[in-house]
């Protein structure tokens, strides 16, 4: 049979916290990247539109802006535009004076290509380009990396893919009189590189911080579970007979219920061991007397001079063996009846039928002593949940005690009836009775009243009390009818 390996609480906590932390960080990083990408794209679009509008102002200073400049950032100063394209004033002057050169075929000559953007890096130059067209569709100006054909025919924002499979983002705008059309384009490569940089900067702390987080969590969990280790070591250092409760005041609040439950278990075990120790001591004491008597009687039988003495000795030996057998049987019965354990084999028991069977079994013994044994069962008694064998033993012990301690010609009454909270069994006799001061002590194991001359073990009423406790019943001893004898009452609730 495969045994399941024990799991580690600290490992489960560590794995759970690491998974939750990683998921939390991943979600936060994803949301941050998503928002950052949207912000980057929006900022690039704003910059693209502002560059086109600023270039339009340079081309046509007298024109008012046909489009509102986005408010996310200030428009580039004209000095920046002129610094980016140093030949732009000269070309614009030629354009306005109509001196643009004509080719031999009568078409507009290829525009003079302006210089590179001096203050930006070379990679950025490759990712940014522009075109300036007049109203007749003639290309007036373009950047070094711009084609001679229109980069886009759409207005405002648009996207196209060039033959090199590069995607470009365009912004096109006309002046108010539609004399000039400005197109500024930016490659998506620049945006994607920036996005990748943002993702890397966000993912790097996560990748580098996760091992550190695991170590810190491991250290914190082990430190937090240290009281369990202290408790374990304290229990391991104890000797087997040390059942003193543990100190729950120093235990953490989460561990305190476990310590209190363990203390309760130690207390029950201590009581059980003490009871077994006392039971063993009493049993050894009680068995010593009948065994010594059996040995003496056996020795007397061996030394008997005639058959009559041998017969008397054998009869005494037989009575001693019967008494020892009864004592051992009652000891075993008492050992099996543990009031702290749940009631075994509980069923619905008909007390009337059970009482009839017990009285019928003991009636011959009452007849031998010329006693009157009478059973009275109230009609319509409900069934009682319990163990039938144990209830029969309880009633049998009560009736047997009444028969034994009631003199010849006496009377024993057994009554089953209702009472306010349930069912009640009463066994009354008119024997010598039990003094009021000793009515509780007779429930103790091996306790016998000194004035009694009947043979017994002192365990019968202890067994009855134990069976009553198992059935959550209450058992009492009171004075019998007419102030004679004793009445044993068992009250079953429900």
C-alpha cells in the first residue's frame, strides 16, 4: 500500500506566496506596459503632427493653422525646424519666387535634398522623413530618405508599408489656401524599439527581484513558523511519563488552539493512565485474597483425612473459584466500559422487553430465597437509544444485588415508567439498605460496606454507574419504601 509523503507547510506557503506575487507582478507589469505603449504611440503621433504643422508654418508663414495642434506637448520652435533642415530657407525662397529649376523634359527637376538632422542620432534620421508638395502636385522638398512619389494620399494620420516591408506612420496637412501640402512620416521601428526598451526596463526588476523575493519569503516563513519548531522540540524532550500541560500563553494566537487541544488530550491521557494504574492496583489487591484462599483450600483438600473433609474442601474450593471467576469477569467488563468513548452499537431498545427477559432469568434465584420479584412496566414506553447488552447488564446487576442483599421472604420491585424528562428504571428492595453517608461511595470500585456478610467484589454498582454514564443517564440511590431497603433509580433523558 502506497503511503502518502507528508507535505511541508513552509513549502506550501512559499510556493503559494511566490505564485501570487508573480501573478500580481505580471498583471501590474502587463497593465503598465499596455498603458505605456499607448502613451508612447500617442506621444509619437502628437510629435508627428506638431512637426508637420511647424514645417507648414515655415513654408507658409502667413497661413493660419488649419488644424489645432495637440495639447500633449508644445509645438517645436521654428529654430529647431531650421536647424534640422539648414537649406530649407533657401529652398523656400526659390519656391516662393517661382525659380524652381526645370528639367530638360519640362518636368520639375529633382528637389534638392536637405542635410541630415544634425542634433539627432543617425538611426533616428532613417526613421523620420518629410515631403512638401504644391497645389499642382509638384514635389518641392523632401528629406534624403523620402521617396519622390507621394508617401500617402490620405489626410491626417495614415499608415503604409514600403517595398522593404517597413511600416510607416504618416501625418499629412494642407495650408488654408491649399497651396502647400506637408507630409511627415515616421517608421514604426523607432516606436517598437522604444516599446521593447520599456518592456525590458519593466521586466528586469521582476526577473531580478523574484529570486530576492523568494529568499525573503523563505526567511520570513521559517521565522514565522519557528514557534512550531520550539513546540516540537519541547515535546520531544519530554519523558513518556511527563503529561504536564504545555504553556499555551507563549504560543502564537494561530497555534494556541492546537496547544490547548493538545493539553486537553494530555489531561485525558493522564486521567486514563491514573485510572488504569489505580484499577490495576485495586484489581491486584482484590485478586490476591481469593487466590490465596484457593491455594489454602487446595492445600486443605490434599491433607484431608477422609472423604467428608475432602468433599467440604472441594465445595469451598469451588466457591472460591466461582468468586474469582466472577471477579475477573467484572474486572474485564469494567475495563471495557470507558465513559470517554462513544457508545458502541447503539440501537433503539425496548426496555419493557429487556426487563422481562432479565427478570425471567433471575426469577429462579429469587424463588430459591423465597423472595417476591415483581415487574411493573408502564404502557406505551418509547424506545430508548442505547446498547441492549449493556442495558441488560445494568438491570441484571441491580436486580442481582437486590436479591443477594434482601433476606429470605423479602420483596424486590422493578418498575419502568415515564418521568418529566424521559424514562426511568427503579429497582427497590426491603433489605437492610445503605446508610445515606455511604450511598455515593458504594459506586466506587471495590468499595464494600463493612457490615455486609454477603460475598461480593464491590464492582457491581461501579459497572452500573459506568453504563449509565455511557448512556448519558443519571443514577441515584435512595431509601426504599416504608423506610426499608434501598431504591436504585436510573434516569434516561430524552
